[in-house]
């Protein structure tokens, strides 16, 4: 007959109660082992791995998605995409966002500029007819 079922334990400290779950590897972590990196809870083992920082932040993904949707006609999203992308690039340079988001943010910026030019040219052509 087992006594009471033990709660989840930290993967590194079997004596410590787990209070977090690593959002990358799913291991249990105690308060001393978990760190929040760019809004994501990671264990110490994952923090030590460089690829843990290879995931772009949600803002970088949102900026690129808005830039691409804006490119396809939802012009009002283009300035928002450009603004998000610039904020993300600043955060990456300050070390507050994962560097992996850089190509996403640069792509979002390029898409918003290309979209703005495209729709400007189209408007001039259509109005000039
Ligand atoms: Zn982990
Ligand atoms: Zn621990």
C-alpha cells in the first residue's frame, strides 16, 4: 500500500517541490531552477542551451503575420506591423527579446514597406486612369 502520492518534484532537486514546468522540455522545476526568459518559463538545463533562445517571441511572429496580411490588402495593418517590428528590433538589441525574432521582425518591416509602396503605386495608377 503506497502512502500518500508525492507531488511533482524538481528534476534537479528531488527534495524540492516543483512549482514550475519548463515550457520547452516539460521537466518540473523548483523555484530556484525556473527562470522566466522573454515571458517563457525555462528550467536551468534549457537556459544553458543556446537553442532555447532560438524561438522568436510572439511579438515578432505577430509583426510578420500582420505585415503579410497587410501586403495582401489589409492596408491598415501595415503601420501596426512596422511599429511592432521596430519595437521588437529595439527589444532584441537591448537583450529583452530572443535574437531569433530578428529575421521575423526584419521581414515584417520589409513587408510593411513593400506593402505601403505597392498600394501607393496601385492607388496612383487607379486614380490616374
Ligand atoms: Zn527545460
Ligand atoms: Zn530545483
